[in-house]
């Protein structure tokens, strides 16, 4: 199941900055992530099934009630098969008719052309504009000596120094608080070093071995000498002495173990005391080091703030001086440019006015000459036209009379021949009509009999067909209605799912739109660019160079032509801040020398063409 992928409507065309959120706002990022990560789920229409897929055609099993019906007209004979052509052998009544117009003369054959000797009234007419001088030739370039107001501008940032150049490291002289710490385990003594060793057990073992050897010797001597009683007594005494010595040895062993335990406990207590003292020394040294670092860090931070504040003040002072210097130089440049523009405009207006006056004088003189010559030509044409009309009327009347005489003779001959032919046609037609009537009446009787038989068959089979169609049609309509209702329910369920998803998306979109209001400042650059574009057209009333690109205009309509043949249009500008209807030309129709290319749009220098740019409404 594929999830629906949706593009974000708020990140289209934007590049993310390196600092995090694409709009610089955590709330915008939050709602944008909510929008992008919103789970649309599956397509609600994905599981909609085609309810019409398995519809059964009830007409597939329908029976054709006309299958076995016979043809009532199968053996019907043609009653017109032996009928003869009553017009066969009829003669042509127009055979031998004479052409009454043959040999007639052309009444216009000797007619003369009254326009042949007419002269051209405009021949020799002079060009009133031939000696016209170019009034723009002496117009001076007002911008030729313009100076650059920014030539002496100084760089206010040239002597700026780094406020952090002599800053010292506040952590350079910090002492290591751990240097004076002592090892608390350095003079620790080994408590086990004085522990003694008891030799009584070893001495007892040696004595026991010696006594054992003596007993063996005594036993052997008793067996040899016979003093067994004294030997046995001596043995018992030795055994008692051994038992006493064994008890003494056990006591000595216990005393050694007690001394060992005492020394181990003393060593453990000494280690605990020295370890705790070392921990306390580490904590005191660490706290002293932390306090030293905090003190040095705060001093460094305060020094950095002081130097940063000094740098900010220096930058603000230098920036203010630079802005003031830039504003002063821009104002000087603007005033100089306006002065030169006004000078150029006055020069162009003077030349244009002189050129227009010269054109008006020459044009008026040419119009008078054209009127005189045109009137002479018109009178000559009227005279020749009158002579030709009179000659044409006379010749036409002669021809009409001759034509009427020939036409009358032909009409009389044709009427006589038509009457004779019509009488013969009527006779033959009556005979044919009688024959056809007799045959047709016989055919109609046969057709009526056969038609009655066929209608009886059609009534019977038609009733069976209607009943069958009504039953099958009702069954199909019920099946289609049920399937259509099932499909409509599936569509409603899917639309309800989509509506629920859209409501959630609309809620997230509303939250995101509200957060976007905080980032409205980011659009200032594009607004400034648009204002610059509008300003290019907004200056149309103060210069002869005007934005005339067809892409900038709307509601364009032709208004006329200039003397040089340029089309003059009425139009409006597409920019909403430029109101009214203007009149001028299109940049793509004027000569190349009058076109100025600027900012991807074409402008027209109206001082180089014979059309005035003006606002007419």
C-alpha cells in the first residue's frame, strides 16, 4: 500500500539556510514538519471496486420471435413486367428550328475608349518633404560633460582597528591547585613487619622424635636385660610430658593468630584514614581551581564585552559617516542628472517642435497641391465617363431592339412546336396512365391480401418480443440500480475519508500560515526589485525613452498610423500602480536605432520617431 506523497506548499522555491530552519523560526519549522510528516494513509479510492464488472447481460439468452416467420410477399408477381413504353417512337418537335440570333451584329464593336487620352493630374507633382532639414542634427548631448559625484568619496572604514588586537588571555597566569597535594600513603608503615614466629611447635616435634628413638632403645634393652617395668613407667612419663607440651604449643599458635589479626585490622584502619584525607585534599584543590577559572573567565568576558562595545560604537560611527557621505553624493548626482535631463528634454522639445512645424507647413502645401490636382483629375474622369455612358446607352438601345425582334420570332416558333409536342405527350401519357392504373389496381389487391397475412404474424411475434424485452429490461435495470447504489456508497465513504484528511491538513496549514507572518521581512528584497521594475515605467512622463515592450502592456488596440507608416496603439500598462490609457508604439515594430534594451525589456526613444507618447485617459 503506497502512501500519498504531498509537496510542501510553503517550501516550494525556497532554499534552506545553513543556520537551521528554512524560515528562521522554530514554530514555522514545527508546523512545516507537521505538514510534511502528516500521514495521509492510503488512497481512499484505492479499494473502490467496479460494481459493473460482472453485470450479466439478460438479453444474451433472449429468443428471436421472428426467427421462423415466413415472408408473405415471397412469391408475389410484378404486375408491371409486361408494360410497354408509350413514348417510344415520339418525334422531336424542335427538330429543324432556326436560330433567330444567327448573323446579329455586335452593337458595341466600334465603341471608342474615352479614357485613352486622359492625362495623369498628379504627374510632375513635387515632394514637399524633399528639402526638409533634420532638426535633431544640432541637438547637443546634455550628458557629455557630466561628472562623477562619487570620484572624491572616501572609505570611512579604511582606518578602522581591531578592538581585540591587544586582548590578554586571562587564563594564562592560573596556578595548578593540585601541585601542592601530598600523597597520604607515603609514610605508611607495614604493621606486619614486627610479627613474631613461635618455635615451640618445631622444638616439640624434635623432642618427640628424640624421645621416640629413646623409647625404641629402652624397649630393645628391656627385651635383652629384663627391666620391663621401669621401662614402661618411663614410657608413660614421657607420654604425659608430651601431652603437656602439645597443649602449650596450641596456646602459642592461638596467640600468634591473634597478633596477626590485630596487625591486619590496624593496617586497614590506617588505609581508611589516609584515603579519606586524600579525598578531602582533592575536593579542596578542585574547588580552588574551579573558583580561579570562574574568576578568570568572568574577567575575560568583561574585557571582551568592553572591546566588543567599543568595536560596535566605532562601526556605528563609521557606518553613519559613510551613509551621510553616500546620501550627500547621491543627492549631488541626482540633482546633476535632473539638470542635464531637463536640458536634454528642452533641447529635444525645441527640435521636435521645429520639425513638427516644418512638417505641418510642407504637409499643408502638399495637401493643397493634391486637392487641386485631384479635382482636375476628377473632372476629366467625369467628362470621359459621361461620353462613354452616352455612347453605351445608344449602342445598347440598338442592340436591345434587334434582340427583341429576334426573340419574338423565336418565341412564336417555339410556342407552336411546344403546343404540338405537348398534345402528343398528353395522348401517350393518358394511354400509359390507363395501362398503369389497371396493373396497379391488380397489384394493390394482391399486396393487401399478403399484407393482412404478414400483419397477423407481426402482431403475434411483436407481443412475444415486447413481453420478453420488458422482463429482461426490468431485470437489467434492477441489477444496474443495485450496483450503481453500491458504487455510490463506496464513493461517499472514500470522499468522507478524504474530507477528514483535508480538514486536518487545513488546520496544520492555518497554523503554519500564521507562523509565516513573522518572516514577512524576507520578502522585502523581491518587493524592492518589483518596485524598481515599476519605477522604470513610472518615469514615462519625464523622459523621451519610454518602456514600450509588448510584454508590459494589455488591452492593446490600433489607433492609426504615423506619417512614416508606424502603427500607433492605445494600451494600458500591466503594472497596477500605473493607471490610465496611453498612446504610443510597440518596441518590436520601430527601427532598431530607436530601441533601447534595458532590464530584459525593450524601450523606445520617442525623440527618434515621428510618434508622440502621451496619456489620453
